[in-house]
């Protein structure tokens, strides 16, 4: 994937997730757990900004094609996954994976597992993506941007 295209796509997804975070904020009173709805709102806005930042950093990375694809995919999937996990936690009223914001709530077993799985997978994916980005920032970028 051409670097300019990756930058554009990361920024596009970042702005979409930012918008989803704003819409989530407007829906806070509608959630089973409004405190968790606030967490989902903040996660959407912040995660969207992370993707835009990653887009702006993209041309400065020195990664091979496989590592670049992994960082790109993991970055996008993780940010949407974490926001979705918190959105579902707010809607379902789950608390296993988020005991502070979920205090006093409990979802069905399948809801707790779904939210926990999404949150852990998203968290692991963003850690892997950040490690790849850090690796890519250690060396100067190739002249062709790859």
C-alpha cells in the first residue's frame, strides 16, 4: 500500500471513529450504564485521535511491507474494537472487564464474555501496533516511504 494512501485511510478512519465517539456522547442517557456510556464516548473520541496521529506519523515509519500491514490493521481494528467493547458494556450493563465504571451492574454471561473478549483483544492489538510503530520510528524512513 502506498504511504499516502495509508495516511489517508488512517486519517479517514480516525475521523469516523471521532464522529462515532461524538454520537456516543449524545446517546449517554440512553445506555443501561450511563457512566460506561461516558467511557465509550471518551474512548471513541480519543481512539479516533490516535488513528489520525498514526496517519500523520505513517510516512516517518521504516517498516517492511508485512510489519506495515500489521501495524496498519492492528491499529484500526484495535481502536474500533475497544470503542465497541465499551459501547456494548454501556448498553448491556456488563462489569467483569470494567469493574470501576461497571460497579453495580452485571450482564448475562455471554454479554460479559463478549465485552471482555473485545476489550482484551483490542488492548492486545494496540500494544502490538504501538510496538511496531516504535520499531518503525527507530530508523530513518526509506526514501520511497516504505
